[in-house]
């Protein structure tokens, strides 16, 4: 039995009053049409865009979502529809009968008798994506991007309205946001939807001009993401913590989406063992990344509290000295972020005060370091290899077996913390220092 096609509905644009038709899916059966899953998840199903002015958005329409591989039957009844219980039952019953007739005779069907109901599309999509192993944090980030994109679409050709949205959400227009638009553009090209292609391309170009964004987002194939998926799926388990740290910047919604695609390919090919292995690895990666995020969040929260205490103190240096062990990268990052915010807000007095706190913090840290630790810091700060070689020779009296041992220990610590570049640099410095002992 063929897939139930979308039904055309007549709409009137609330902006320019143009009457037009849009296709509405009542049934999304990813068993019969797998490509509909991605279309639904990316917000390209039951969307209406006015061909005259470009105003558009999601349509509030009832829908059944069916995934026989996962034995999902989800029923969506948006609150705006105001369907009676009898109407809901009739809608579900009619489409469930259609689904049953499309399934093989020996296929499981018991789950079709108890569909899970939703009153918002976002909650249904979250459930679908959580079934793919995508963490809630990634879902929330993607939802915010989608909500922002919806606001921009509602603004249509009103440049002033778009500018107000941009000004109110400056930090949101990052690579991932423009990657989301690129996905819509790519989908419109594949579907030969000229109107949507024009709409999203024009919106992207306007946003690039307004935000000053610089980056290549012409396509959605991101080498870093594919590289991360390959590396993390192929690695031995003991190597995972370092690899998760190395690739943390791309372990996001797109990463889990690509990984879910690999799992689907294995499952569709009938390779149950491989699909199970990939699912287990996905869960392990997710747990490691979430643990790393929690630890990082704890560090930044502690740094923020320390900075607040310093700002409120009569003697900032005394407070900094008291918290000497906490004046690491997280503290300096929080300090720098607050200084930049003060600069942007025109609060020069606060910006100058934070700059002075930074100077004092560096001094306090330097005072607590041994001569050997100060030398290691200077070596890492050297811009050229010949500069570090010169520093080593100028401080030959400090180059001992204990010094070399400490450098190598720090190299291991940096690699364990996911900072491979610094770890490699320390390893090279350790070799150079060791050569001076003979």
C-alpha cells in the first residue's frame, strides 16, 4: 500500500491576505517513507509560507507519527485544533486502520492499540529525538534555533522587525544557527521548492549582512562533525575520554543526528549487532560529554562566585590571595567575559576595574609559582621554537631530572583534560629539556 499523501488546504496569509494552498500531512509513516523523519524533525512538514510576502510558520494540524522499527505510534492534537474526544478517536482509528493494512501480516501490531498522545509538536519531536539518543541539552539548543528562525519567518520582508529580532538575540547567530538555515536551503534545493529556496536564501543573506557573520555555511556537510563521528565510533574505549574532549565543540545536535543516521543504516541493513554496538557507544559518548559539561559548569559557577566576592571586597588582592588555587583558566575566562560585556555596555569604569583585577590575579598566581613553574609558563608562552630553546639555555640551572619529570607529568595532565595541543607542546619541551641533561 502506498504512503498516504498530504492533503491540500486553502489558507489566507495574515499579513498580505493572499489566498494560497499548502500540503498538510495527517500521517507521517517513516516505515513507508523514511525521508519524512528528517523532514519532520527539521520542521519542513506542515509548514505554510505565503508565496506573495514570505510570511509563514508551522500549521496547527492533527497528525499521526508511525515508526514500525521502534514501534512508535504518536498522535499529535495541538491545543489550537480544539478537537473533541470523539473526533480524536475517529482520527486515530481511521489512520491506524490504514497503517495496519500497510504492515506485513507477521509484523508486531500491539503497540498500535495504545498510541502516545501529545498536545505540542515540540514535545513529540523531543520524544522522537530522545529515542535516537540525542541529549536534552542538544534538543533545547536546536529548539531555540528553530524558535528564533520561526520569529524571523513571521517578520517576513519587514527589515525593521528582523533587525529588532537580531539585536535582541545577537549571541544566537552562530555557526550552528546558520547551519540550520543551510539545512532548509539544501532541502528546498532537493525538493525543487523554488519559493522556499528563495525565502531561506534571502533570509540567510540578510542575516549575514546584519550580523556580520563570517563562515562557510553553503552546505550542511561539516567535515569536523563527520570526522568526530568516525573517530569516536572507531576508537578503543580507553581512548574515548580524550577523544570526547578533543571533539567536544562538535558533539551537538548535528553530531547526534549524524550518529543516529549511522545506527539507522546498520538497522536497515539487518546488522543488529552493529546497531547495538553503535547505540552503546552513542550512550557512552553522551554520558562522558554530559559529565564533562557538568564539571565545566561547576568550575565556571565557582569562578563567578569568586569574582563576585573580589568585586565586593575592600581589599581585592587579599581575596585573590585567599582563592589563589582557584585562579585558573575558568576564573580568567569569566573575568574576561565580564570585561567584554562591560566594554560593550559602555561601562568603562567597570571594564577598567576588571582589568586591574586581572592584573592582580596574574601577579598573585605568579607569586605562588616556583621558579621551575614560572619557567614552564614562559616556555609555553614563547611564540617561536627558537625562543623556548633560548629560554631553556638561559635557565640551565633549573633544568634537572625533576624539572623534566614535571613537564612530562603536565603533558599527561593536559592530554587527560582534552588539551592535546598543549600536551604535545609540553612533551616536545620535555624532550628538549632532557637532551640538555647529557
